C-alpha cells in the first residue's frame, strides 16, 4: 500500500468514527509515523509503506478513533508558531490561549515598561505561555509555577528546546506562593494565568477526548470554575507593581461572576473576545493608587 492509498483509507475510517477533521488528522498521524511533514506525504505519495509503518499507522488510527487526542499521539502541538512537546501530564495548548500571549506581548511592548520586566505564568503546564513570552520578548524574566512536578518537567524541556532556559525560572508550588517566597511585593509587571476554569459538574460533559484523556487537575475549577482565580487575584494584587496587569483566560459563561473578584477601588478590567467571538480573556490593571503593605501580605497558601 502506498502513501496515497493509506491516506484515503485513513480518512474514510476516521470519518466513519465521527472525527470531524478526519482528512487533516490522517495526514498529521501518517506524517508523524513517517518522520516527514504533510507536504512530504504528497511529494512521496506513491512510496510504498513498510509493514512496520502500516502497523504503527493503524495503531495510531485505532487510538484516535477511541478518542485519544492527536497531540498526545504525536507528542507535539503548535502554539504561537512554536512546536511544543506535550504529554498526558499537561493540558494540550489551544489556539484561544494565543490571545492571552498576544495581549501580554502588546502590553509589554509599550514604552512604559522600563528595565528588565519580571513576569509570572501561573499554572504553566506545558510552558506554552511562559516559553512563548520568553521567546518573543527581547528582555525580562518569567517565573513559571505549577503544582505538578511532572508538568514542570515538560515545561522545562520546552524551554530548553526553544533556547529560553535562562529567561524562565520554574517554581513548584501553589499559584503564586513560590514567587512570593523570593520576590517582594510590587515586583511583577504582569501575571498570566490559564488556570482550570471548568465547573466541576461540567467535566463529565466535555468532549470525550478532553474528559477522558487530559488531566483533570488542569481542567477542574471548582463549583463555578473560578475557585482558583478567587485565590489568585489577591496574590497578584500584592505582587504586581501599581499599573501592572493580570491576564486570565476564562469560560464565556463566567463573565457575570467577575465583578466581586475585581473591586473598583483596586482594579480596572475588561473582557476580550476570542476569534470565535466568545468572551475569553480578562485583562485587569491594578490601579496606580493601590500600594501593597504589610496588611495585604497573604498567609498560608
């Protein structure tokens, strides 16, 4: 069987199994098996597959048909034009999160951020946000935290792959707690967070490839999905400089719940829509009049 025939059979098989992007995913999986790219498949369309290649391709197709995400099958996912290693220890980076990175780059690209800015990426997972920021910013240091040591190992490998190891400090711990141990209040110019925001009751209603394969630690945001953000916002308020920004990815249905998180005497915030028109990104600015003092120092976790 040659490449062209294998692709045709794979497309039909995945389509029958209800995979929406059957043609694209068949190409991605076969390209991975053959160690080429999708263009290479058509350049060598008449090449005959070896028995080993056919067996491996069929195994991947069966696993995909059973619901396993393509990114976990290949071990890779593109984000912000960069190739990221992903494992089942981390959430698969998604296109809508690029909005957060793009907004952070826009804010930090303004002329009112002097010196070497200090940033934080909370719940870094694969490191997609932290690595992208370090790669596309000309200056600054990113403190990337995660409660999962396995996730931090993946993020550190992605930093190495993209040559930004010296620009990111990886810290194990809960939210901004490990950053507070090494930086004084008012040190950060920006905090980015794509924390778990799916309400607990909705986890079982997610698409099977998400609910059954991606880590629930990276999905479950408590009763209304904002449990971790309620704890993060006061921590960010303490560590941000006056005028600093907190960027948070949320679910569109949570916009009406944001008011109590951002009291108007401390914060100004706006919600931005993603490319699909859904309210997705909170951009909150700590008011310049707010000063963190001893009474604002958070205790415990």
